[in-house]
């Protein structure tokens, strides 16, 4: 009698459990079966914090808990070049110019740091022509792979990234040319990179890109912090491609990487002070402003 009772009790328990399961009882999820989303899909699904700075300019940012096998804080400035916005490059020949200072003095809507400079005396160390006038040539002995591309601006508000011509930078016709590197993307193809520490180590990075529908994409990735570890050049190239760029160039990074937005100030976490805050901005030689 006792055995029959226990048997009935167990049967009742199983029926109840099964009925609860059918009603929607959540079972443990097997995360081993989750497929890794592609980078482009991940970026599209990201819940970016965003703000329309002005017609044709969007600023968005997000701290990824896991992207490129690490935590990353990424700011993006998206500028529609079809909207007649004006890009300028304030600069100094000697001494240093902060991105935020250049932005305020030029009444910019957004701004970001430019290319490499002399850390002792200031001034650009890569080829720079502005408004048709040569500001300086690339410094003697400068690493070729860090000036193998350039941001080029024309008189109609157009912007593009080009590879260094075999005949040299002086033969580029456009009035504004600022060299940098490494070149990341050209004609939609990721470029091969040298196996050197500058490329393979994770650092804060600033990249300039242009999409097929004529939008300028500027990415500032923070680094050298547990809150954002930075990217290699190959990873930066992958990121720019996933964002839809067909051409892209690495600009100065490290403590120079700075993004500024009107009404917000410096929006990334420049690393020059060794603290994850907005105060570690480094003075540079060239700054891009948009208004």
C-alpha cells in the first residue's frame, strides 16, 4: 500500500512538472550553442548612445564589454559630406594645440585630432599642405608606413583618403593634404600591414574614413585602461570596414586621440594623464574641425 502511494505521488509530481514546462517554465540556456555575431552585425545591434549635433552630424558612443576580445570605449563622429559642412585643419608650426582649444576658437560643431607631430618642439612631422600652401614636408627618417596615406580635402567640401603616390606628396593637386598612416582601407579592401609593435600592440586610436555614400566616419577608440584596452591596426581596419568605410586612414593615436563635441566638450577619455577621465588631452600640431 505504501509503495503504491509513493508511486502515485511520483507520477503526480512528473505530471505537474511537465505541465509547468509546457506553460513556459524557463530551462537553463546552453550558451555553448550561441554563435558569435559578425562584427558588422554586432555594431548594427549595438544600443549606441547618440546625439544629432547638427544637420548632417551625428555623434554616438558605446562602451563594449566584449569586442575584439576586450573591453572598449568607442566614439564615432558621422558627418554627411553631402550637407555642405565645412572641414578645416587648424594647426601650429611650433608648440602645441589642443583639440578642444582649436574647436572652440573655430566655433566647431565637432573636432578630432590630426596626424603626427614633433613631441619636443611641436609642429607636424608628416607632409602637410593647407589651402595650396606647403606647411611642411615629412620629417627626415620618419617611418614610411606611418605616412603612406593622406586625408585630402578639395575646394567643394569633399574629403577622401588616398595612398601616397609613387611621385610623392608634392604631386597631389588638391589644396589640402595631411599625410598619416598606416593606410587602413582603399577601394573597399583592407591593406596589408607591417609586423611591427606600433601596429600589433593595442593603443588608443583615431581613424578617418569615408563611405560609399559620401559620409565621413571618424572613430576614436580609447586605450591603456582597464575600461578600454585599445586596438591593433588590423583590428582598427576591421572596425572601419564594418562601419561601411571603403577608404580609411589611421591618424595619430595614443595620448593624442581626442574627440570633441559642441555642448559636450571632450567626449572620449584621452590617456595622456594616465587616468580614465576627460582631462588627459594632449596638445598636438593639427586638428580637424567641422562646422
